C-alpha cells in the first residue's frame, strides 16, 4: 500500500521560514527602515520567491509584524488589581511591574514607533499601542492622586515622556552602550515620575524577582 505524501514537514518548514522572515524583519527594519524585501530575503536565508510566497509585498509584511507586536504587547501587560480592591498594589510597584514587562517586548515597541509615520500609519500604531499607553497613564494618574508621583505634568503627558525615555534606553542597549535587564529602566522611570532614588531602587528590587524579565540582550538575540 502506497503511503500518502508527507506534507507535515513541508508545513513545518513553511512555518519555520515565515517565523525566520518575521524575526529578521524585526531586527533589520529596526536598523534600516528602508531595507528592501530582496535584502530581507537574503538576510533571512531564503530566496525571494519564498518571502513573497508568505508576504506578497511590503505592506503585507509590515501588517504581519504589526499583528505580532500587538499580540506580544497584550500578552506582556501585567494584570493589575482593580481600583476598588481593598488591598490594591501601590502605584510605584504597579508602574515598576509595567516597565519591566514592557521591556521584554521593547524591540517590538521601538519598531512600531520607527515605522509609524511612513509605513504603518500613525493611526494604526496608536491603535496597537493604546492598551499599553492606557495602562501607563492609569497607573501614573493613580500615583499622582496618591501623592507618590509628581504632578508637574498631566498623566498622559508624563506617560509619553517616560515612554520616550524607555525607548531611548533600549536604543542604548542595542548599541552596546548600556547593559540592562529592565531594572535600570524601571528605577529611572520611577525617579522621573517623582519617586526618591532610594525608594525607587527598593521598589524595583521587590518587584523584579517576581517578574519573568528576559535580559535585554537575550531579547535582541531572540529576534
């Protein structure tokens, strides 16, 4: 009796190629947003036809990256106690956990911002980043009302500034100027939000062991 064709390995190979193309695209587009699909194919170790078989054009590839980033950001967002909870986590701890969690997907965050205007469009990027930005703003607003964060800036504006600082720190990690698993960024963010340095370090030390924080260099290597 003739055995049926072995299609599973082919499907597995196709998935592997797709994942490799996306991983390469995340890395290379972060370095050079103008890279061509032909250059991406070579960097991915596949022929041009294979890349176009998965992604008919640049728009399709970028949308796939956007969907991947959206899912990663949603999964990385930590769960917070409801404001009505009798024993709610302090705003300092919540924000430290938020920064540590976002650090693990920082390259995706950074890539979305880099591609925002020209490729994906600001509206699409804003839609993807909205849950993370809402979470940050909500925590900062609570911290300001609790008197633990400064009130020099409105919560949304403070959130935008801290986001920019975190992205800048990630850039320094990628360039080799800084080694950080996210704890330095979390401490710096708390200090910038108005928490005294000693207290900020203590909060991050308490929160970090409970977090599954991948070192930033490993996160880059995985890409």
